[in-house]
């Protein structure tokens, strides 16, 4: 195991050990005494933004202190990741992380962070990517989509939330397994990509299901399949890409909360306790599931383990598919 990964797991294990003591005995009496920021590495309106604002609302109430969502898009999420990695480890700057945190070290030559610069708090949710088409490309199923793409190599545009995003790599895997060539159109987040697809400016999009689900239900977009091996709990009517014709296709996305490494363990555990409580609230959980999320609400160690196991999988996909940032 790489030293950075050992250190990352050690941080999580240290956090887990703290949970043996009552939270009331662990909490710094003067924390929090000012507003807390959740940094979101994409523009407002996408699936990460939905989760961040859900957590911010709940934490504002439970911590009796303002929790503010700050969108910091750009650089394939590297701007936000680098910013939080270097932030003061005092519990006042948090990151709503996603797959790109584990993807970018294999995709970019010099990302501005390392995984051991973060302390995991909770793996909040998972959610599949979904392949959707808009009014510009009126196909109704994956089989037809692939047939059209094979007849016209490079003619179909496939948008995503940015170079190196899970949607970008999910699209690259789709091209490889279906033996087709699509035109990659990266955006600075899922929300603007969805807006352009609805408006007919691009042909298709691979994006996290919650970012597109309302447009799918309204009929403005057509879902051709989701990336996970199993159908979504909240949208079981959408078949998987594997069911639609590409057997073995399986990718799933995650979102979770992290802090800068060195953040006191009592603060990590208090945040974990409150975040888990918010996500397991029956009303909140039902709403998140209806929007296409699968609620996990894990311990710090579970997020650490998830990152250390997913990183080599993404690295292999990047290598095997030849995915590159433009």
C-alpha cells in the first residue's frame, strides 16, 4: 500500500476510535463559533449542490451556526480540491467531494493536492451516471443510439460535467465497449450541461442521475440507461446500460464530506454524527432517494476505504480507455 493511502486510512481509523467516547465529552466548547463553509467543486444546480445544500440546512440547525455552501468550479474540480487541502484544519472549511478526488491524481500530471491532505468525515451518497438525449437527437433506446453513432463516427456530441469527471470517463467507457466514436463536450458542471441539452445545443449527456432526473420525468430528456449494475431505488423505471445492451458495464459515483487533514478528531466525529443524523432523517432520506441518490451515511473509515479502493479502479479505466483531458 502506498504511504499516502496508509496515512489516509490512519486518519480515518483515528476518527473512528474517537467514537468510543460520548460526543458531548469530545466537543470543543468554543466550536463552532463562526460560520462554516462547504466548498462544492462544481457550479450551483447540479447533484453535488443538491446534497451540499441539504447538509448545510441541517447542520445550520443542529450546530446553531450558519453553514454556507460555496461553489468553486474549475480545473476539473482541482481548484476546489487544492483550496480545501491547504485550508486551516479547524473545522470551518469542508469539502463536498466526489469521484474526481480519486480520479484526478491519475488523470492530471500535477494535481494541486494529495489524498492524505484530507480527513474523511462521511460517504454520504452514491448515484449512477445516466446517459440522456435531448430534442436534437430523438432516439429512444441505447441500441439505436449506438447504431447511429457507428454510422456517423464523431458526429454525435456527448457532453459531461467536465474533463476528468465521472461522466467523462463513463462516456469514454461507453465508447470503448460499444466500439463507437463520440465528440466529447466538457462543461464546468452538470447543471449547465443539462441546460444546454434541454435547449438542443448538444446531442447527448452523461451526468449524475439527480442532475437530470426532473427533466427525464417531465419528458424533456430521454434516459437511455444508468451506469450502475443495479437500477436506481428512486427511478427503477430506467434500465441499466448493461441491461440495454452493454453487458458488464458498471460504474457508480459517490459524494462525501471531507475536511483538511489535521482537523481535530472531536470535530470530525461531531460532524460525522450530525451528517449521518441528517441523511437518515426519514423525510430527507425519502427526498434524496426520489432524486436518484442512494443514501449511505457512513463512518469516516468507510469513506477512506472507498477512496483507497476506487482510486486504482479509476486509474485502470483511465489507462485502458486512453482518456485524456483536452
